[in-house]
C-alpha cells in the first residue's frame, strides 16, 4: 500500500502550479464560506432568529456531519470521477445554498439551506478533492504542495472574513450571503473549471513536473497507477486509527478556537471588525504554519514534525487559558492557529505516504467519518457552556488532551466557581487534583497527568 517507487527529480511544473492554485481556491471557498463566515455572522443571525447560542452552534455540527458523510462517498468514487467536475459542482452548490440563506426567514430554513447545500458543496470543492488532485502531481515535494493547498482553508480568514464583516455591517447578514453567493457562482466556479487538470500524464508530465522526455532524450515511462486499496486494508491498519484519533483531537480543539473567536474577543470589548481582524491574523499564522511546516516535513520527516506540533499545542493552549487581556488572547490564538495550520498538510502527507495516491481519497474519507463525533460534539458543548454560564472561558478550560492512555486535565477554575465545577467531576479525577488555596486567584491552570477516566 506504500508508494515505494523512487520519486522523480523535482523540477518546475507549470501545471503543478495551476493545480496548487486551484486547490487553494477550492479550500478558500469550502472553509471561507462556512466556518469563517459563520463566525462573523453568528451573533447577527442569533439575534435575528431569537435563537440561543446552543441552537446556533448546531450549524458547525451540521457542517461536520454533512461534510463527513459526503467525504466518505467521495473517497470511495473520487478516483473514478472527474475532480474538475466535482469541484465546480461543489462551488455551484455552495452558491445556491448561500442564495437560499439570504432569503431564509426562519431558523429551520437556514438549517435546511446550510445542511443540504452549503455543507455538501463544501465537501465537494474542499480539502478531499483538492488534496487528492495535488497528490497526483507531487511526490518529492508533496508536503510543500499540500501546505500551499491547505493554506486556502485559513487564507479564507483574510479573503472572506474581513469582507464578510464589512458586508454584514453595510447590508446585514442576509445581504452578505447574497453578495458572496453571487460571487461564488460567477467567479469561483468558472475559475476552477479553467484551472484544474485531472492528471499530470494528461498534459505530458509526471509527478513533480517531470516531463515526457528524460535528460538523456529517452521517453520517460508513464507513471503506473497503483491499485486502490480495499476498505478492509485501510480500516485494518492500526496506523489509520492512531492518526485519526490524533488529528480528530487537534482539529476539534481548533474548531472551538475558530468558531468562537469573534464572540470570545467581544468579551474583551473588541468590536465585530476587530474580531474579524483576529480571524485574519489567525489565518495568516495558519498559512505560515501550513507552508513552512509542510515544507519542513519533506526534510525532517513527518513523524518528528507531528510530535513537535502536539507538544507545542499543549503549551500554547495553556497560555490561551491563562490569557487575561485581549492582547494575550490574540497572541496565543495566533500561535495555536500556526500549529493547527501545520497539522493539515502533515496529516495529508502521512495518509498519502501510508495508503498511496490511489488510497488517499478513500482513507481521508474514512478519517473524516470516524473523526465526526469529535467535531460534532465540540461546538455543541462549547455553546451549551456559554448558555449555562454566560461566559466563553470554560470552552477553553474544558479541553482534555488524550495520549498514550492518559488524560491531561487543565484545571482553570476560579475560587468562586471551583466548588460547583468540582461537584460535576468524577471522584477519581478529584483525588488526583492537588489542593489550591482559595486566595490564589492568579492561578490560571494546573495540568495534571492521570489515568484515562471519564471527564464531564
């Protein structure tokens, strides 16, 4: 299942650059018109519909379910379909959903348009087909190429979040959906059609831009197509389950930080446009993480890079929990975004290396399906915490990082609420927590390593 044939010498590829840009644009559309846009319009839509934060938090959950189910279906058939047609259709489907959202007058109507159109279209234009396309064109420089394509998922924070915030302020959230829907239909979809090339051999190239003739003048043999591994081989590989767990935890924690970044910033008296600017800063940090760390993974090895990402993630979440000012929150949030961004190209490169180009789409589709419970629960729990406490702080306090059969409990509870919080924790965790004097208000967190036990 591994791709063991030697990688061709890297050379510049005109079509490879086109494919990278197409993948970048697809990811900007997929994530920008969903998660980033949702963070900008969340409060305006909630007030318009008179809905609770918990109800509005169902939108990211719908997104995760819809994209995961669509990705499983796509992963099984993508090698037999035209990626060009799939991505263009996805962009059109998103545009239709956004136009319907602009006309919604009830929460159920918005949920219908978002769930049936926007989420399905997002899966068809986003990470899975875009990354599958790029893995066909790159082997030796795959980490860097995937990093540039993955940068689109956070480039959306710059290219979509700030304009969307301006549109909401000028025309309200319905007007923002209308303008962005028309733009997706008349600009994005035709651009994808013009840019995408299905396979390098279709234009006389091999992976990494190797051309039809080798240096010695002899024709380069066509790159053989590896057989697609059956589902039982993918699901029977322990590496699949380990990587699925690791990245599900990373990305579900990241989704909380992204979705609630603007509302959380409001607690520091940062206005809507300021919150959108934070999304843009997070996006810039994540882009750097994807490009820089994606390139380093080609040199240092993906396993070592992943270990560094996990270690940095633990430290930075602790710093975010300890933030007492808007500046500290922004700095910690951007640093976390750098690590979250770096994780995506590393994940894609690891799956491509383990299951091969032919098995990449199917393995990522299954990964998205089995990671869905993590992504589904995270925003719903976060919204419930806010509705119950009136504060976003506990969303960040509640993150528990699993690893090697243990749980990291981040205790970030002030004296006023410590007793109530402790009352809801299992006794086996409380027994492991050190006593904290009530006069230590300055304590922001105490990490405790303990055996894996249920955590509420």
